């Protein structure tokens, strides 16, 4: 699933269909590089946000730490690919 690299929103579209420029409808970010998250990671991010809203801080912190480790691995891969 594709997401905005600035805010993580999946509410993104191509600015012009014939060009590879994307725009985020949540934060207004525009650019050519988008983050392609595995669906599993986005699901976990949403679970963390929900847990934080419900006051389950300890659970949210643990999930967030695990997800941050996965995100660091993804960032390393992207850097190796030249992004």
C-alpha cells in the first residue's frame, strides 16, 4: 500500500495521471517518491493510533517500538536503492 512519506497517510493520488508526481490530501506533501508499506505495517500503525486514543499507552508504546524497528529496516533498504 502506498503512503505519504511525510505523514504516513494513504490518502494520496497522482497529481497528473501522465506524470509520477504524487500529492497527499492530508498534509499537502508533493513529490515523486512515495513509501510503499506492506499492508501489515499500516494496519499496525492504525492499531497504535487507536490504542493511544483509548488510553492504552503501554500497549501502544510496545507496538510503536516494534514498528519503528521495522521502519528503520525499510529506510535502510530504500537508501540502498537510492531513495
